[in-house]
C-alpha cells in the first residue's frame, strides 16, 4: 500500500509546490502591474482610503493609491496640482475652483453626504422646547435654520432660553464650524445661512450678496479660533463634550463612520440635528492624470467599493444599501432628505468667503 501511495503523495506534493510557485509569480506580476496614483483628499475621506479592504479592492484594478489630506478649499488654492494624479475635495465649489485652475478634466462623484449638526440630547431638548428643533417619528431631529438665524441676529444666549437648566451658560447660541477660508464644511454652512439671509432664496446677484453679508459675517467672526479641516471639530465634539461643543457643523458621514467603529466613539447622549432646509456635499474627484481619472471611474462603478463607501458613512446612488445599514445598526438617520437646496454659484460663494477672510485679518 505504501508503494502505491508514495507516488500519489509525491504528485500531490509537486502539484502543491507548483501551485505555490504559480501563485507567488502571479502575485508578483500583479504587483508589478500596479500603477501608483497620488492625490489630495479632504480629511473626511482619510479613513476610507486607509481601509485595507478598500486598498485590496483598488489593487485588483491595478491601482496603488497614496493620499495626502488637506482642507478642501486648501486643495484648490494652496497646492501645486501638477504633482498629483487626482484631487478629491469635499464640495462642488472646491472642485469648480480646481477646474478653473487646471482646465477641463474628467470628474466623478462616487458618493455624497448631507451637512448635519452634531449635538446632544439635553441640547436638543432645550431647542425643542424653544421651537428650533422638532422630532420626526421620534427617531431623528430637524433643525429650523430660520428660527436659529433670528437668534444669531439677536445674539441670543443659552441661559436666556426657556427651560435651559441643562445648559445655563452665558455663551451665544452659535453653531461651530471649520475655518471658512480653508474648509468646505464651513463654506457649506455659509451657503445654507446665505439662503436663509436672502429670504429662503439662493443668492444669485452681487446686490443680494452685499445685502446678506453684514448678517452672515458675525456667524464666523464670533466663533473665535476654528480648525482648518473637518476632523478637528469632530474630535473636539467627541472628546470635550457638551460644554465645549453644543452645536457643531459636520458631515453626516463623519458621525456615521464613528458610530460604526468598534469600539464606537458615539455615546448614547450624542445626536444628529438635520438642518431644514438641508444641503448635500458632493465628493468630487478631479482626474488630473489618466490614472487619476481611472481611479474616479473605479470608485464610481465598482460595487464592492460603493458598499465600502456606505460602510464608511457615505451615501451613494444605492439608497437601499444606506437604509439597510442604518436599520441594521439602529442609527437615527433619515433614509431620504427632501428639502435640499443648492449652494450659490462658485463666483458668489468665493466672493463671500473672500469678504469674510478680509474681515478676519
């Protein structure tokens, strides 16, 4: 029997060694065929590109992606983009500014996310009592930007609100944002509030802009020091608590990504408030080279990468996948947002930012 089995085992051993050699050579060839693609990204996408599952999925397409992070507006204004294969800021205005500098290039929008306000249940309860916040189906909260804007013009303080015992501080009721000169999330906050200041109309002329700006500038000057990118305010919110950060403008994807982590940094008393009206931030990849454009196409078309984007908190064209994930994890987020506005044109928004920048100097 041993004489019979020995050749069989020998053949199996040779087959195993042969397959191992083939697999190793195949892997080496695949590695050699990889194209390194270098780009600039907003910090809100750093965790997505750092995910080993994302890296492996991209490698299957022959792409090795290396990223540097910066504020989205900084990407458009402070870098020599000739050194990169792609730029991937948050927000259409930042992408438009990039395109203005580099000329016509391929663009892709693999995913998007709404602007939201990170807050706390005691704060939401105070705002609900004072008719700024309301619950829908007892699941998530809507935030009335009109009423809030009135408070900002009157410099209403927390201690002046009805039933404010849970937060009886002498600070003004004010949403904190990033630095509007450098970051898209602050620019989107400006876009939202400019719509309110203009009588619930998108600012479409210089006359409307000049009329609204005196009421908008204090929203940023009164904040004091602000972070250059969107990760800063979220980190402060997670670590410093309600006293430091009662209302913070962030991307929904940031909160959801944190909620899905193990262990999660989101506590039971943390909640999201959805501005009404709302605004989506589109994550626009600008292909600065052929390989950069290819990356944008892969991110937009590959089902696995789109699913991974959902798992990092982003919304994609597959609304069903986002809804299923939210329900599976008991996340209090709306599956759809209806009252969505567009930001003003790139020229108008840029002019407003430059005016605020001048006032900050």
